[in-house]
C-alpha cells in the first residue's frame, strides 16, 4: 500500500522526529474541514527502531502525539516493534497515564501481564455494538489502548466514530428524543451470575465485576459507583442510573454522545438478559426502537473501520470516540489497557 507522508512543521523537522504521520485514505476520514486533520491519525517510523528506541521516542514526542489525539480523537501506531503483550505493556507505560481498575464494566476480560488485559472475550461470531468504554458507570477511562497480538483470520475490524458528530446529527434528526435524553439520562440494568460467562458479550460475573467474592464488599463498591444491587438465587441484578447519556467535553468545548445506549439495546443479550429491558430513559420509560436503530445506522455511516495488522497499537480518547467490533474468523487476539 502506498503511504502518503504528511509534511511536518519546520520546528518538528528540526527536532529530527523518528515518527511521521501518514495518510491511508481507505480507512481515514477528513475532519474539521482541513486537509491536515484525519481520523484517525496514523503514525509510522521514518527509520528502523528497536523496542527501546520506540519507547524512548514515545516519551520524547509525547506532547506531539497527545496533540494528535486531542485534535483527531484516535491515534494508530503502525509498523513498530511491538511483538508481545509485555512489549505492549511497556508502550502503555511509556505514555505515563495512570491505570484505571476495571470495576463495573460488563465485558469478560483476562489479565495478561502488568496493566494489559484481553479485549472483550465474547464469541467471534458476535458483533460488539458501538459504545464509549464504561459509559454506563461514573468512573470510566479517559484513554484506551488496543494492541493486535494476532491478526484476524477474516473480519474482526474495530470501527471507531467521533462522538460529537453523532450528537450533532442526532440532535438534527431527533431533537425531542435528544432533549429528553439530555434531560433524563439513562438507566442500565443487567443480570450477573457469580462467574464469568465467556459465551456472552456482557458475561462478566459479579465477582470479577467488583473484584471480590464477598457480597457486602460488592455492595460497597457498587454503592460508590451509584449502582444498586438486588440479589437473586443465582446472581444479582445491577441497576445503574439515572446517569447522563450526553456529556460536555470541556477540553474541546462540545457535547458528546457519551453512552452505551445502542450497545445495551441491541447487544446486551444472553441467557439472563433481554437487551430491550437493559436500558431505559432515566425516568424509567422505554426507549423508542425506531430511533435506536436509526442511531445505529448513523454510527455505521459515520465510522471508520480499522483492519488490524500484527503489532498495531491504537490509542483512543474515550471522551471523543465510540468503538465497536466486527465479527471475525479466528485467529484474532486483541489486547487492551484502560487509563484514567
């Protein structure tokens, strides 16, 4: 594939950057009405680097990398010597963000090394709908890292979409719905077993969700999140909300579609859960199915779908970007790390 190298400023050239931004129009979108801003930003190296060189360059060029994430929402690092989960862990640590404990999330995950976990372990034939990571709880990551340890056999792309664009377009198409959503927020309801269920996209059990086997400690940790637990014979019902579905991104001065509404309504389905009952308006009234599915269509229309290559590292600003997962044929192994 031909790479169109983006020209840097003279100040950047004087610093002898090892990284260069490239354009791959097949899966980038022009944003902000300027030829210099593409979603996502894609970075490669101008010269051969070993892992140590790569880590040092990240640390040296972090302000520039962060500026790209701030402007464009997501950053794909491609063609670097990241061969193992341990290598990926070093890359994450090089950025210097604090780790966010995975408490309250729905996806089944396994810790691999350090602050690296598997991405959602749900079966490969299942699509994971668009969502902001952990938008259904008040403590969510500000940044997400994904890493391709093994390329998909077929499919398995990670579509990403800019949240403020979805808010703006939904407000035009469904102003009354968006006004109610902004005013009332959402309530998320999920039934959890004790153990993880890898056959479900929301199969994380309550013991791993709250990092304890003690029900009283689980209740304390749920309460700190503003979550109510109702115990049953074989598990627990978690009720979260009302919680805002639209937020204001202070760093960029715009409203964002910060929720897991479409993911819950169309994807929170397993032996315990009915997705239509999994999410309601904050006043308890049901969501209109036609609007939810129009929102899903809009997300698909506006997204960019990232086809993974081995060694890819994708950094997402969780306040700017929703993400999802396409079904795939194994093998595919994507790892993740969550940051405060």
